[in-house]
C-alpha cells in the first residue's frame, strides 16, 4: 500500500447508530482514500450485526470489500482497505512477553482515530481512563502529544445517545475532559467533537442525540486531516 494513504481506526460503540457503520467505513475508505480498520466494542458489535437489515446494499458492498483481520498481521503489508476487529481479538496474538500487544500496535499504526458512534457508556469510560477492551485501551494509549518526540494524532468523536443522556451535565463534563487530553503546547488541538443532530431517535422521542450525518462526520475528518498535514 502506498505510504501516502491515511490509516484510520473507526471505533464503533454500543449505540443504535452503529447500524450505519458499514456505510461510514466504505465512504471513509473511498472519500479519504484511506485504509480503514473497524474496531468494534462488545456493545458496538450487538448493533453492527443488525446493520444488514438496515441497509442491505451497504452491507453487501462492505462484505465484498472487507478482509478478515489477522492479529499477527504485519501492519506494513495490508492488501485490503477495509478490515474489522472485534473486542475478542485483543490477546489472541499474545502468548509470551516478546509478543506484540494489539492496542499498542493499533495506536502506532493509525494516523487518526474516529469513534462514530460514541455512546454515553464509552464516553464515560474513556473520560475516566478505563481500559477494559481494545478500543478503550487504544484511546488510553493514544498519542495526544505528551510523549517526547510525538506531535499528537487526531481523535474525532461523534456522540450518539438519547436526548436525556446528551443533556445530562456529565456529558459536557466528560467531553471537556477528553478534549483536554491534547497537549496544546505542541500544536492546535486535533480532538474534535461532531455534535449530534435533532431528529426522531430510536426510542421514538424527537430531540438532540442522533449521530451527526455521515457527510458532516466525513467533512470533519477531511478538515482535521488537512490541519494535521499543515502542522506536521
């Protein structure tokens, strides 16, 4: 794979909006000309598995493009632009002290991390530094510019939750905490939140909490990656 292709982790968490994951992954791969590794949380997989009935066309196209993930894969030799990893993969390739650790491999491999949808549950976990599955471990180890010689890598968050959860004061506090992870002494803050939209939610209520449109998420990714290129 040419070295100029971006390498992006797409985290999918336990929100109904995860059913849009296959379409988002395909569009990110094509529109950003990027290699995409989809990283499912346990909750995210529950909704991902229902994506087929939501958008059969996107599901079938994704199924044609995706290749199985091998935890022993040399990340410099990917042939596919779409791969998927479940939370169960974390320690499959680790048997002894000299073996690689998956979440560190992923952190080092990726140019950017997108979490879309970001559930209230995962937001609470990452804002408190929890490391209970692969995605939260990747975020905890992510390069926010604090390590010597590191400039930081973009983190893009697209929350999706019930209006009551979105309006809860903890949500704003936790998003502020995560945005504060960036070392602003190094460069412009590349942690971006794509706020949810107002529409009819899965519960039937109308309010703010639905994941932002895929167009808005992708446009934000393009903008952030452009800024990152300028400051490197």
